[in-house]
């Protein structure tokens, strides 16, 4: 088989992301400690995020709104204004974080650029994701950076059609089994899972390790070797 197109996830595949969200969640739990235990706050926040994702989408702005909503619910609308102001500041801090490219990404992208077409397919806020792609210094290596509201079979099919490549000739590379691996395999593409140190609860799923078109690596430097097994 010939894999002609490599489609990369962005957050926690090309650069750090989830660690900033977890730091913010920990700080949020500290701020709301007078009202609830950290474990309970985490559960309530996750429930709020699940409820809101179809409305707000993915990314820092929706996360910030879910933090505020959770704070209001937990405190029965008695949360101090200063606490809400700090939550807003923390959310803006996520948006302003420098883009820290993950180890092994630059050299791997550069080495594969001569033999494969490459694109990025990422979920999240459009402005924030486009900004991170530009600030990462990686955008010039990709012919397309597509920011989508959801990653599913229909989305992948639409993007692959847009660049004129059959799903069977695409390999999707990312840290999320739920969003990067399973939909790509269902569409007939290949998938390489590169786990990140933290996985958001809403992205957890069982990896199909026995699938002939699925591979797992620990660092993006291992991607060329993983691709060679299929080509």
C-alpha cells in the first residue's frame, strides 16, 4: 500500500496543550476549595464540559465558560466576583501560553516532508488554533491546517476529499484514540497513536492494538519506522 498523505493532530501531538488545562483546573479547585472538595469539583467540571461541548465546542474559551458555570453551580451563585475574575485571568493565560513544540516533532516533520504530503486536522477554537500553528514555526511544512468542530468519519472524509486523496492512502497521527485513531480506521485510513502524558477524560478510548492498520509509538521520531511497516 502507498501512504501519500500524513494528517497530523496538533494539540499534544505537535505541541503541548493539555498540561496547561490541567494546571488551570488545579488552580480552579484551589480557588473553590472553601465550597467543595477537589475530587467533587473535578467531577462537576467534567459533567459541565460534557454538557457544553456541543454548544461551545472544544478549546480554551469553552473551557473557561464551563469553569465559570461550575463555580456558579457549586456556590449556588455565591462565588465572589474576585474569584470569577481570577478564573477569567486563568483562561486568558491559556490563550497566551507560548507554543512549546514537542520533542522529536521538528526533525520528523522535516524528514518526511520530501516523501509525503502533510496536513494538520485539529479541533478547537479557530483563532487560537490558527495562532498556535503560526507561532509554532511548523505551518510552512503543511499544505493545509484545518480547524474542525469535531473529528469523526464525516469530517475526515470531507478533508481528504478536499485535498484529493483517498482515505486508503492517508495515515492519521495523533494522541487521541477517540478522535485521531478510531474514526480514521473506520474510514479505511491508517492511524498512528502517539500518547501524551495526560489524556482528557472526554478523549479516552480503548486502542485497537490488534488492528492491522493501527500502530503505537512513544515519540514522533518513531513515525518513519511505523510507516515503513505498511509501505
